[in-house]
């Protein structure tokens, strides 16, 4: 599932509920993979989470550091009852795509 696609008109940058992704796997998977492809500049792809799909907060690791998505480097996350989206503040790109698998 593509959640960010800056090659589209209009550009796409939507949230996804992680438990809905888990439901699609019929319990066969314990985590998801996020993958950013394409080139971008001007900043980092910051991951954010929300319980209500309205108020978003930085997704941080166990040390309180915000998790960033790097191009062509898969990131694995465990399922949780949260919404996930990308903060693209400052990002410039013609072909950035972020997919959840």
C-alpha cells in the first residue's frame, strides 16, 4: 500500500491505521515494512503516530529520538493500534513514494 506518492497530481500523503494492515495479513505477520523510494532533498522523512488520526506526535525510539525513514532502507515496525503517517516538512521531490508492506 502506497501512503505517500509525490509523483501524483495531486500529491498523496495519507495516514494508515496499523491494525488494518495487520488484519490483511490474517495474523501471519508480526510487523510491517516501510520503504521510501525515489530521491528527495530539503529534509528528513519523519514518522508520526496518532491514536485518533487528528493529533499526531513524533514516533520515537527507546531513547526518545524521532524515527526517520531513509531512501531505499527498509524500516520494520511492530503492529499497534495507531495511525501512522509521514511528516514531509521541507521535503522536495518529484518521485518520492513511501509504501507499507
